[in-house]
C-alpha cells in the first residue's frame, strides 16, 4: 500500500483478520490513524508482539523506518541472507553472493548495538 488510508478501501484491502506489526516508534501514530479511518485491525509494536502468535500478520512501515535510521542497505542484506540457505555470518565487499546476489559489508549476527536495537 502507498498510504494508510488505502487500508480503509474495501476494494484494495480485504484483510479484516490481519494483525499489523510496526516499528515500536510508529505504533501510537498508526493506531490513531487506524481509529480515524475506522480500520479495526490490531497494530502491535515489535516488542509488544514478541511471543504472540497470529493467523495472519503483515509488516507496516518497517522499510521506511529503516531508511529514516540510515540502515536500509544493511537490512536489505539481512533479509536477502535470511531468505537464503547460506550459513555465512559475515560478508565483505570481496565478492560474497547469496543466491546470486552480491552483498555489501554486513555482519548477520546482529551484534552491532544499533542493528540489534532495530531487530
């Protein structure tokens, strides 16, 4: 979706049972927007949703949030790595590829303070 109000359009969004998970910093604002648009789906922050199980779940606002934090490239690498069968935990710009895609420098163990906070 391009805008939150697209979720209020029944011809665009037909997921009444979907739970949305958003960055913790965005949840309050999203809940207010959902309420104003009469969208009744639940919105949880990452920490709030941890350990809960949902039949249907969608991420909301993560990639824009990563971009705002300046870590979009690192997270693209992490998502590529997570979707692969690679056991590599570090890459460098010396030519590592995961499923045919060249990766930039990244440590997939998420031990850097800012990345583990975002995770």
